[in-house]
């Protein structure tokens, strides 16, 4: 009998205006950039995930 082993995909964890401060990149951002993200997120809602923030956003 062949057993199929699949890697467990990481659980999707969305980041929104309310939870963005809990992300890893947030700690590395300059304070003025953090403030800008908070201000803009009140006008333009967003939703992101860890993959996008870690690998796609520079």
C-alpha cells in the first residue's frame, strides 16, 4: 500500500487594518511608515497574508 504524504500547508492568516501591527514586517517598518499605513487603511481597506508581506512586498 502506497502512502501519500502531503506537506501541511500553513494556515491562512489574513492581515487587516486591525491586525497589521501583529505581523513580523511591522516591527521593522519606520514609525512614519507605520502611521501612513494606518491612515491610508482607514480610507482604503485592505487584506493581505504572510506570503504577500514576506515575499512580494519590498
